[in-house]
C-alpha cells in the first residue's frame, strides 16, 4: 500500500502475541497483493483494466467496493473511487485493512493494541493499566511538530487526510483536480478506521462545508488545520484532547 505499518501490542499477554502479529502482518500483505494500484498484477489493477470482472475477483474486492459505494452515498459523492475513468479505492481500503488487522489481534487475545498504517491508526484497549492511548496529530505546516494530541481507550480510530506526508494526493471528484479550499489536513476520530479513513478523505475533498457535514455524522469527531495556520474542530472533539 505504499507506506509503513507498525503493530504495538501491550498488556500482560503481549509476550504471547507473536502468532497473532504474524497473522495480522500476513493479512496486510494479502490486502496489498489484492488492492495495490502500484502492482500491475494485483486483482484491483486487472479489474480496472477490464481484464477481470468483479465476479472473477477475490470476494474481498467486492466487499471493499460495496463499502466504497456506501461511503460515496453518505458523503454526497465527495468520497469517490473513480478519477478520470480509473478505479482507486485507496481512500478506504487502507483503513479497512488496518481495522481488520486490529480485529485479528483482539480475537487472538491481544486486547491492547495499536495498529498504524502510514499514520492512520486503529487503537484497541489501553496503552497500560489506567493509561489511555495517546496519538499525536502532525502539524502539516511545521514538520516535526504536533498540531494536537488525542487520547482514548477501547476502540478508537484516528485517520488524517491532507498534504503533510504525500503532498496533495486527494482530488476533487467533481473536477479531477486537487481541491482549492484552504485546508491542509483533516483528522477524523471514529470507532473504526474504515469509516474514519473514508470520512477524512471525503472531508478533505469537500473543504469549506466539511465541518457541518462531519458534525452531522454520528459518533464522529474531527480536527482540521487551514492553510493560514488556523484550526477548527467539531463540538465533541475536545473530550479526546489530551491534557
């Protein structure tokens, strides 16, 4: 998927988590083989070129495309898998893959974990006894610095879309060009990273109207940085802000 992944397992049984971690890593490699737009032989690339039909693909392809259709509908088209005639579900599939990897760890007994896929994070449980997980949100205008720190326990996903890591790679689905709206990053908090990743992508593409749209989504909070160095957040974001 063109980025770095890390898995952090805590808790009293962390020393027993080796097989679960290996299973999660194998899962992530499988997703990359199926969905990578950088691999000419991936099923996604072959589907996009018309060499395969959706019915000929691994069922995971259909699962992700169905999730993408739902995200497109819920975002009024601001989340989209199609640009200039191509097929690209990467605005959702990485978050989905990381969330599934986290679930595999939990099902294997690793109740406290952090799975990080290129800065998009799925948290589970706690960082330690009585200690929530703490996650920094990078400041896109000041490399090496943080714009905010969030904390939480249980299931919490943190996904950021913006220009800091890969430049402006999110396109306005209506024009096929980079959005011109003054946002440089949008971070979304949700229970699962599938939704958080998709909503962060859609919100960054949407721009000026993103805040009102995010406020209306259930169980979702967000934080954004603007090109002039300003910030805004949804009304419930403060409860996740680390003191």
